[in-house]
């Protein structure tokens, strides 16, 4: 969530508002939510990266939902796990992302209401 906003240079505050609106709607609809953080590339600078990364823990705490700090943990910047664009996981990378997410997502889906 929010990666395209970040890459397009949308102000962090607007990205956070957009994500907050999504979370409110999900809550209203009764959906289970897992917040998955992303990171900006190094060329955005340390301050912008820190502001962007801080969105996810803040929203997870505000909405009392589980958090995966970095969706692409172990996949980002790994040549053999990404498509030619260097951003999107290939099939091997997608499997690794799924395994990483399952640690939080699995219990959410199997927990009784």
C-alpha cells in the first residue's frame, strides 16, 4: 500500500491520508487487515525514506491491526527474485513474499471470529 504514491513523490501526509481512508473503509466493511510497509529507494534520501516508512507502524497502531514492516523483506534488490524492472518480484520472489506474509496472515485467516 502506498508504493506508487511514494514513487511519484506524493507528499507523505497525503499518502498517509489515502491509506487511512482505505483502512477506515476496510474496517467499516468488516474486513480483516494486515498493514504491509514498503520503503522508498535510496535516491529519495534518508529523510524522505524515514517519513515514508513511519506511516505504516503509525497506521497499524492507530487501527490496532497487525503489521509487516517491509513487504519485500529478503526480496528487494535481489536480482534473481525480481523482474527486469528491479522493483516487482518475479515468481520466485513472489513465493518468498508469500512465505514472509504468511507468518502474520495465516493466523489472521485461521482465527475463529
